């Protein structure tokens, strides 16, 4: 049973000052199994953030259905969407989005406080989680006292503290240098090995190569997907780069298939 | 020249932030023009009153002007800070395109110079207009004496212009210092990186506590109304300092304490707000303190002037218990006068008839002495200075008392009462229920009955009492029993009684005034002629002027309050917009976000109102004591007016808050 299932999802933006509608997503269907680590790649403006926002119930699709952890998102009333998001999802952003008025510990505790968790239980969880993310000695610091990588780890801790069914990340390494980015990706890998389902949007082929599966979006449509299978990270990286090149060259997936690898099917599952 | 052109462009390009700033500075100029005009013309406005009142009024407006300048500096400082903060980005941009610190400084100075020119000229012009307008309205509606030319004097205009110019000079220095200390580019980076947690400023906290308690103590403890005016303004300055220090340092301290309490802090409603407050108070403490001070000034000014206006009958009654009274100096009282009491009466009656005034009642009272006495139970003693300085003015039981012999009393009332030794008659404008009276250490006197006052008091001012003794000897005995030097001096004058004629009149005020002047002019053995109508007109004039000024200033205060509220909402909306977006992403529903914002705004904006209420309540008894200088002793009335003013202001404040909160919500969304 997949943890996340999208069926024929579409999203059209109507801007207030412009009569033209922007078709940000068109007919997207995909499913994510529990314990999977999926990366989403695509050009700027291709609709990746839109997709993530829909999954996070921050926005509503124009058509199609999204099923998360057994709940159809459109059936959740507006007033309970925030609570649902808090309980089932963790979100990591490119620019960390920490609150500068809170210290590290309070930033991490934020979702738990909003869920009215008793103080002792909160303390226990933060003390258990912080060492895993290398934040044990940073709990009383304020965001401005931390490096970018540390801030992003705090954001990750905030996303993980509620034990979410799905961790969403929108370009989590976008604001980090390659070394810190690598550290964060290693961390994500470890979390995934421990059973955490992750859905990550990224521009970086290196980042995507940490995942088990890579989805490619072009102009709001699912363009292609790659499975890691038995490939090593470097081999996957090569395939990702090839697909990206093909996609940027605006080739069709079948043409891309020639340059990429023959075993990458359009949307079908790869035969292991 | 280049910089001025650049500055002009900047002003036009950043209308949204410069227009409120210019508005604030112009408002300040107007307020100063008006305040200084009144100070300069206080002598004329209060010209129909005693020298003491004139001096007191001039003094009061002098301190008012000082408080206004202090307020002006703080307000300008605040508005300027807002300006700088909103423009960091723009300054950084100029920095990028090659403006050095010197060039930036010159540009900012040119901007301030332009603003100064605009706000000073506009402020002086509008200041004249406002002063003139108030004068015109006053002249038309309330009939202020024509020779009061306030608003046209060049001196207060120059003074106000000078003060505003000096304030701008201060802003130039502040800006230069700011530019010296900061690099706009770095500021920009720092702003996006978040700000550091404010430390508890212990020194400021202690200064605030000390200043506020000292100010409160002075306002409550200094009960001598005459010497206290000076002290009151010291108290005002102390309270202002205390308010600012406590809003800035005390609030951080309290919210940090709250954060330490985990059970309280880790609740959704408190969590976000407490943390936010710790950070916001550093920037907002000064703004909130300004709002508090402005609100307090509004309340105090309006309540006081309304009380003075409503107190006109009391003020008049204190000096003129009857419609018309004069000291009779006829052949019956002095050997020198050629006019007999009968001639005097006939001539006054003739004059009254000529002036279309009917004499309803005529009372002739011969008083041996008039002394301030304090009645405590059965004991009577000579009032001391301390008796005048109770919490709400003179202490209870303090009565201005007339002493009269039985012979004169019988003459006045036309009766034939008898008193035996150790018996007296006692009467008063307030009920006196004593059955015996003991003067000093003398043996107690028995109160035989109620003495009828010579006149019907028009309003309850400070109490008046009438004591009727068997004869002069009994009276002398009683007064001497007080035992002091003053008492002996008073006893010595008992042998020279004075006769006052009290007339109750019927006729228009104008006719009564004419009659008063006619009696004063004609030589018919009348001295110290006083007409209540005449006095009432004068008192009403300057109380109206006072009320008018009070309301005008109140409007200014309220406008300034609205301006600060607006500024705060704009700057805070901008600062909070990102914060609330994050909260929404983390899992706060829009409704919860709105609730959080609301509860935060509520605390932020109702704290000043509450503190202003407390300040006013503390100041109220003191102001009442000062009001006794104007012969207003009814502190219940004053308390009622303060409460009503507070209620009206609270409603206005809520409206202003709601209106400006819209701005905030629009930005946050
Ligand atoms: N709130 C919005 N209103 C109108 N149009 C929008 C809105 N958000 C996104 N779009 C449009 O939808 C399209 C997809 O945007 P989206 O943010 O999903 O792209 P993206 O893949 O995340 O790009 P990037 O890699 O640059 O973050 C773009 O054309 C964008 O202009
Ligand atoms: Mg995006």
C-alpha cells in the first residue's frame, strides 16, 4: 500500500492581474511506497514546488486526487489541514525558514507545541533526536549563531520531531556549499535507511543520486523516471545527467532513451 | 545642489514613508506653535484674574511647553528611526552604485533639510491658522476678551521654528552617527539573517523602576498644592522616563521570566507570542511608551479642562456667594463717611431700578472676623498649612468661618435671640452636627441652635461656617484659646467688625454687571463691590479658553497616537509577514495564525491604554489638589469626569487600533 498516491493531478494558477492562466501541473500520476527515497528534478518553473505544495496540502489541486497515508487530501476541511500537515508531514525548505525569535530547541519543538504535547514528552523527543542530527550542543543557540548547514539540520529536526509519515524537502541543499550539502544528503540517506520516507525536490544531480528513484518533470508533466536498482551512486549520477541533458534539449523521452539508458522506461516500473 | 535635487527625488519616490514622517514633524511644529503661543499669551488670557493665577497659568504652560519639546524629541527620534529602517535597502542600493559614506550622509542631510523646510514652514503656517481658528471660534462662541491676540505673536512662532530646527539638527547628528556605525550593505545582510536576542538591560530596568516609583511617590505624596506645581512637573518627567525605561527593559525582563516557566511557555497560544514579544519589545518599547504618554496627556488634559469648565459655578461661588456684595463703609461703621446706612440702601435701590435689576433679598451681615477653622469632632482649631494639603485638596472639616456677635446676628436676621454664657450658634454650608464645640483648650461651648448664613451659597465650594457668640468678650476668649500668635493677632481685630451687604438680584447678567459697575463708580459708601455675574463672565471666558486649548491639544495628542499606531502596524506587519508564512508552513492554520496575531496585537496595543489609565489614576488626586487653587473642591466630580474621559478615549483608541490593524493584516497577508 503506497504512502502517497497522486492520480491525474493538475494545477492551474489564475493570477489576479492577468487573464492568462498558468498551467503549472498537468495530469501527474505517481505513487510513493513507505520507506522510499524519491528525488524530483526539473527545470526552474517546471512545477516542482507546486507539486510539493499540493502534497503538503498548502494548496489544492485543480483536478485529480492526492491520497496521503490513507487520507484523500481534498476531504480534509480547510480548518483541519494545518493539523493534518503537522501530524503527517515534515517540510524542509531551501532557505531553512527558522524563526529567529526562537532558539534551536524551541524551533525544533514548534510543531509539538502546536499539537499540545506535554512538556516532558517534548523534552524527551528533542533530546533523543538532536544527537542524531549533530545538534546536541546547539540547543540553546539562536539561528543567527549557526552556519547554514547547521540551520538546515535544525529545520530537518523540526520536520522530523513529529515522526512524519513523509518528509518533504524543497531544494534542501540549495543554499548550502557542496561540503555541507553532502553532509545533509548523507544524513537524509541514513534517515531513509532507518525507514523514513523522503520526497525531495532538487536541482542538483548529485543530490538526486542519493535517492532510490528520480522523477523528472518538464513543463508540468512527468517526463521520465529512473530507478537506482543495483546501480551505484556514481552510475545513477551518470544516468541522471544524461536524462537532464536530454530533457534540456527538449527531446522526447524515447529519444532520450537512446542517450540515457535503455532500461529506463517512460513511466513504467523498471524490471529488476 | 546636486544633493538637494537627489533628496527631492527621494522624497517623491518614497512618499509612503516620507509623508507620514513629514506629517509627524509638521504636527510637532503645530503643537509647539500653539503651546508656546498660549504660554506667551497666558498673561493676557488670564488677564482678568489675580496675579497669582496668571503666574500659575504662565508657569503651567511653560512646563507644558517643556514636556511638549521632550515629547517632540522622542517622537522625532522614533519617526526618524522608522525612516532609517525602512530605507536600509535603498541606502544599500546607493552604496552599491558607488555612494560612499560621505555622499550618503550628504544625501540624508539634504533630505532632512528639505523635510525641515517643509515641516517648519507648514507647521508655522498651520500653527498660526490653528491658533487663529481657535481664537476666532473662542471669540465668536465664548467671548474671550478682544485684546487676547494669541497666535499672532512673532516670538512663539520663532521659538517653535527654532525648537523644530534643533530637533532636525539632532536627527542629522543621529543619522550621521548611524551611517558612521553601520554599512548599509551589511545591515541588509544582517536584516535577512535575523537579529540577535535582546539582553535584559538591568541598568535601564532599575532606572525605570526608580524613576516610576519616585514619580508616583511625588504625585501621591506631595500634598501642598501651592508649592507642588513645580514638583508635579518633576513627577511628570520622572514618570515619562520610567515609562520609557520600563517599556523597553521591563517588558523584556517579564517576557523572559514567562519563558522560563515551561508550563506557561510551551502552550500554543503563549509560545509564539512570548518569543515574539521578547524580540519586538526592543524595537517597540519606545513606541508603546510614546503611545502611553500621549494617551495619559490626552486624558489628563481633557479631564482637567472639562472639570475647570464645569467648575465655573464653584469658582464663582467661592468668591461671590451672593449675586452682588459690597463692604459698607457708612457713618454707622466709620466716623469718616458722610453717608448713612439708610442713604446707602436707598441709593443702591435707585441704581438697581435704573438698571432694570430687582433686589430680591437684602442681607446685612456684620462680621467680627473671618478665620479658617478645622472642625474635628467637637474640637475646633485654627487651620494650619497642612490642613490645605490633603490627598484630594483641603482636609475634611476645613471651613472658612465667620465670627459674629449675637447683637449683629439679631440685627441681620431681625430676631431677638438670647444666649447665655458658654452658648453659641453654629451654621454652615455643610451640615455641622456638633452639639458642643471646644476651642483650643478653653472649656467646651454648647451649641444652642443653628445659625442662618447671611447668603445662600450658590454651590458647594470649600465649606463656610458661621459662629455666633454671645458677645465680643466671649468671642475674644474663644479665639485666644487657640493659643498661637496668629490667634492673638486675630483677637486684636475683633473689635473692628466689617459690614457686608449681600444682595440677591433678579435681572439679566448684562444689567447686573452694569449695576455692579455703577455702584462701584458712585460714591455711596460701598467698597469692594463684587458682582457674581461680572465674575462669572470673566471666569467663564478663561475656562472656555482653557477647555478649548485642552481639546485642541487632546486632538493633537490623539493624532500623534494614531500616527505612531500606524507606523507600528506598518513596520511590524513587514517584520511579521515572513514569520507567519513560516508558521503556516510548519502547521499553523490560517485561523490560528490570525488568532496569534490578534492576541499579540491586543497585548501590544492594550498595554499602553491600561498603563495610561493607571498613570491618570495616580495623577488624578494631585490634579484635584491643583484644582483647589481654582476653588474646585469637588473631587467626586473630577473622578467622574476622568472616568468618562477614559471611557471615551478607550473607544477612540479601539477604533484607531482596528483601523490601523487593517494595515497590518493587509501587509501580513
Ligand atoms: N502562486 C502562484 N501564482 C501564479 N503562478 C504561480 C504561482 N506559483 C507558481 N506559479 C507558476 O507555476 C509554475 C511552476 O512554478 P513552481 O514554483 O512550481 O516551479 P519550480 O519547479 O519549483 O521552479 P524552481 O526550480 O525555480 O523553484 C511557474 O510557471 C510559476 O510561474
Ligand atoms: Mg521551486
